[in-house]
C-alpha cells in the first residue's frame, strides 16, 4: 500500500492516500529527492473539469435497487465520505478512488439539455429517475454550477418522477421546484444521516453538513409538503450501529415519513481506504470494527452477492434487521411512501409548435 499523504496537505479530506488506478499499467510513488531543503507543500485543492455527455440517463438491471435508471450531474464528490461505494468508479476516468475522488471532480453542465433531448424521444417510456445514488448532486460545487437545479427544472417541465438522495442541505434552495413537483406526486427525497455525533461525522464525512443541520433539512422539506425518508446509511458495526434507533427517532421528529438503512459496503479500493482511515482515526477500535465488518460479509471485507450485499449476513445482520423493523413501528416510519406518478409525463410545448384546439 502507498504511504499516506501528510495530514497538513489533506486537511478536510477523508482518504489518507491515492491507491493506484487498477486499469493503469504503471503507477507512481512519491520519493524524497535527497535535497535537505525545507519545502512547503501546498494543501490539496479541489479542481473541476467539464464533461460533455452524449447521454445522461444510466440504466441498470440490479435486483437490489428499486429503480432502473439514474442521473449523475457530477463525477467524484467533494463531500469525501470515506465509506462511499462510488469511489471505484473514478478509476474509469483514469483517476484514483482515493484523494482524487474527493479533489478532482467532473461536472456535466450540458446535462439538462441532453436530458431534455432524451426525454423527448418518441421511444422513451417514463419511470422514476434516481439522482444521488452514485455521487451527491448537492455537493458544494452545485452552489455555483446549479446543474442539479436545471436538471430538476427539466424533469418538472416534463412531469417526470424523480427520487433524490443527498446529504447536502443545499437542496433547500430548490424547495420551490420540489414543492411544485410534490403537489403532482412526482418527487420523493432521502436525506442520509449516518451518525448524530458531530466528531465522528466530521472525520468520516469531512465536507458534509453537520448532522443536526441535515435534520433541519428534513424538517424544511417536510413542511413544504415534500415526502422525505431518513436514511441511516451506512450502518458501520462497532462504530455507528448503536445509533440506528436515535437516528430514526430524530428523523421522525423532524418530519420524515419513512426510513431505510444499508450496511457498510467496501467494494474494491474502498476496503483498504476505509481500513487505513479506521486505523488512523479509531486505533483502539480498528480491529474490532474490521472484524465485525468481515462477520457481516461472510468473512470478507465485502461480499458483492445480490440479495445480501445491502443487508449483510449472519447474526449481527439479523439483529440489525429486527431492530430496524421495531424502530420503524415505534416511530411511525413503517408506512410506504406513495408511488410516484408516470401518467402525467408529456413533452412540454416548444417554440413554434402548433397549439392544440382541445
């Protein structure tokens, strides 16, 4: 494994190093040049590159998730959550799933226009589009780029249903669009709250809003009539699993109508990155945490088997499922959210179109 990058360079970041890209034939390692000179090395800065996509709707056939299409306005995520299962996707861009994932971002400013073209095709059949299932659409750069807001406006114009997952409180900016869509039963939102402990949150999600602030976002959205689900995800054994019930209780008090959870997943490069992070931040509990993680996934850091990769296996996973069911009933979070409508979908009038007489 490569050596961690000095802490002063990665302040505000979760990953401690850049694992080699699994697709590259060659890798580079930083070495001392032998010159005994004091040299100040600049901290890691966020850079953003624009991408021009040919298509923005990504299809999937996974039996583990309840949607078959999604949109990602951004690649990479400045929130920097150390456990993020999307990190390995950065390797397809020739970048590292480590610090590169948090600092070298890809924006897709033309996504709204491309989406409108895709939805306008006569062959398109509407179904709920998921946004935020890979990288967060409300990460910090969205404040200036506003790609997500424009994507939402396109979906609203087409009366197209959407499900959003985020940790970003910036979603409150778009309450005007979201409330209008909610009136037509076209949107639902999931707010992820991984822990209520601000110290733990800052360590593992360095650029995500404070947990209490996320609960305020649940309250703001629910007061605007937008159906919200509190997501206690991921549950990390021996670190955050004891907070399952308090998170659900706090979410319900803030106005959430439903709840969900997913256990910690460590695919590919996420496993060594998370292990290194745990050893640095929780040295006295690191062995216990990783032992529980392996117990959860059949003795391995991660088991990608469909049907249990989200919930885990074994006694600990069974106990977590029972606790979740009981807590849902206790806090009134066991009612299913209403199905989003697809029957309203239609292409909005374009300039030059002949108006209908009826």
